[in-house]
């Protein structure tokens, strides 16, 4: 069996391959094949291959499934193939655009990007210095707040002392009044 006879079988309507019987069962012949076997060199093996006997799972699915299932599988296959090809085309186009951008970037664009980078670096430096200044101001304000709290505490202590003195003075005035009233 030659390659030309196999070619003529597929494209020429049967060629010189021996006919297989329609009633022959679709039995897998995979266990008998090895890596080095050439199925087109053996007439019986090539007939079994041409009838689909060497791919029994596909044959069973094809002849044993209802037409709705086959149509669904074909539709899914079409969708997945379309998705695959679309993704492949997108990747190729993206790669082409990236190459164009890398190759076609003009000096004006590079200068504009470098200027933008320099402006952003200056802005970052300015914001860092403002942040440091705000941190120092926050530290001094916290220190002033602590001092103010200390002064408030001492004033509260003085107020308590003065309140005690006032109460003592009132009580002594009351005693003096009572003593004066008794004398009169």
C-alpha cells in the first residue's frame, strides 16, 4: 500500500484499497499499533483506519448520539474555534501594535514622557517636603497641647485652693457676724 493509493482513496473515490464489510464491528485496533507502524503500508489496517475503527470513541459518539447532541457539540466546537482564532488574532495584533510602538516612538513622544516624569518627580519632592513640614508642625502643636494641659491642671489646683480659702473666709465672716450680734 502506497501513500499515493491512500491519497487516491480519500480524494479519488476509493482507489485501490480493499473494501471493508459494512457489517464489520467498530472495534479498536489501537493495542496492536506501535509507534513505528505506518497504517498506510498495511491494507487491512488502512481499511480499518478509513472506516473509523481505529477511533472508536468518535465513531460511537457519532453513530450513537441523537442529532440534537451532535448539533450542540458542533455548535460548541464552532464557538470554541471562533474564540480561539479571535484570541489568536487579537494576540498577533497586540504584538504587532507593541512592536510598532517600540519601533515608531518618535523623539517628541520620548521627550514628552521624560518631561512628564520630571514634573512628577518634582511634585513628589514638593509633597514630601510639605509632609515633613506638616509633621514638624504637628509635633510642635502636640508639645504646646501638653503644655496647655499642664497649665490647665495647675490653674484647676489654684482654683481649688482659692475656693477653699473663700469658704474659710466666709465661715470666719459668719462667725464674726454672730459674735458681733451677740455683743450688741
